[in-house]
């Protein structure tokens, strides 16, 4: 059996020709969460001029060395407009937040520290050079790299790109991922009980959400029946995607025909045994330039194998690093037994207690859907031990921020 770290290394090595995917130009409104495929330079100083950070009065600091200085008000400078001229010696001007300092000014005093007396301003304290002034180039100097290649574009990064005058950015393309649920027992959710012997299909919808969360673009295909014809037609609809995620149909049973159908379509896939629980059975391969991930049909097992092996691969294709999940340490609320040879991923709820953060195990049954909806993360019970004691410090992959 493959250790999960070895399985992931093999997957990423196999995808080195498509990870990351090529770049495309995207308007700023659509780049959130994407990986930058270029360095973004500052074409000019940022900010491009000395600006006031307060509503108040701009002046030369040397003209108000002591409290009580009285200076005539020469003019007013508003945000978005240039100063009407240089500041006369021995004078001040009214200025708004964000407005450019006039030539000659090197300080601003907030209006709360200034009293008007006719056409003059009386300063309650001594001025200080560059106080309440945002200096030219204090954020970035012209020619500096504002956003390096590989940056994950969050609101702050997008705001910086806009301030540098960029209307669009080159980002790595998000992988288009086809999702194929398989099985004669599956029925589309219809708002009514499924027919006897059938269950509502849930994996496809869960995978679509997981793929989008990983940075991919999901394409949910209709479920395929356990027949060569149905599988062949479904696979034809998946052609052209960057990846294919299937659920069910990859075991060695007489009705598990998916691997044969993939081979007939031209894919090269192999069934692996990965030393994890749940989800030890895993299929991986390539179909032309597309990656193929065959996951178990049991919902809990499918989501664990996606989290451990598929999510990092899709993120690599999108130009994103790692799994993109915080891993924290918590205390285990109850003792857990496990096979010593396996790494076990157990669904947990995270609770803040007086003793610290506690991981409360939920159902370990791979098909238990209710606990999937309640989990905050997956506790990692490492290989090499058959029991983890209550209160032990364990690592938890956080899949959802716990409610406070």
C-alpha cells in the first residue's frame, strides 16, 4: 500500500506538464482567488504625490515651531484636485484627506488642533515635519514589484493591482473538471423518496462544491449506469476537460466497469491501494492531457480521498500552492483505535474549551452523511500507532471555520 504522501508525490509528478495550466488575461472583477502568472510592477510611485491623511491645514513645519502660531489661510485644496499654486511663505492652507500637498508644504495639522480666527488659523501645538502626510512612493517606488508571480489574489492584492492602474491581470487558468457519478443504484434528487433499491445521488453535488473550493470549474455530468454503453457515452461528454473525477465503479467487482471503459476511451489508469482510511481504493491516470481521479462511491470516503489526493493536484493545475488548508493542533476528545498500518482521517467538530481547542470525533462510518455536514475538519491519526489516547495532541486539517 502506498503512503498518502508517496501517492500525492506521484500524482503531482505525473501532472508536471500541465501544472500549472497556461495563463489567460482576466478583468480584475474575475481574478479573486486566482494565481498570478506575471510580476506586476509599479509604473509610478505609489502614492504618486505627497497627500494629506487628515482633514486640516497644510503648512511649513518651520512656520509653526511653537504652540500658538498664527498663519494666514491662503487657499483650500480638495481631494481629486491639484493645489492652485505653491504655498506662500509664512502661510497655511485648508486641506482635505487625500488631497495633494501644495509645493512648499511639509506638514499637516488635523483640524481638531487648529482654531480659526478670521482669515487666519491658530495652531494649538508645534508642527512636526511630515506629520499626517503620506509621502510619495511610501507604498511602492516606481519600478518596484508590487505583486510577484504566484501571488494568490485576495481583496488586498486586487486593490493594489487596481491602484497600479491594472484593469486586467494574467492569471493561471482554472482547471475544468468533469464529474461522473456512476452506479445503477443512484437516482437524481427529485424532492421525493427514491424508488426501492435506489438512493439519491449526492457525490456529484458534493464533488462540484469541493472542486470549486479547490479552485476548479466543475462540470457535473449525468450519472452513468453500470454498463459499457452508458459509461462510454458519459466519458465522451467529458472529453476536453482538464481533469475527470469519477465516484464509484473502480473496485474489482463484476459490475465495476469504469476502468475498462476508461481504457477503451484511450485513458491510461491504474488502481492504487493507498494506506489511508477511509478511501484506500483510488484510481489515477491520464487521458491525453487530462488527469483522471477515480474515487470510491461511498460519500465519506470520496471526500477524504478528494481532500488528501485530488485537492492539492487541482490547486497545482490552477497555479496554487499546497492544499490551501490550515492545519492546527488540538486535543483529542476521546481515545481512537485504528489499524497501525494506516493513516486514518476522522471527521471532527472543533470546540474551544477552558483547556484549549478540542477535536470531538464524529461518526467514522464512511457513508454517514449527517456527520459530513457537521464536520469542521479531519483529524490525522498517523500510521505506526494502533491507538491514540484521549487528550493527545493531534493535527487537524481545517475544512470549515468552526462556529463561535
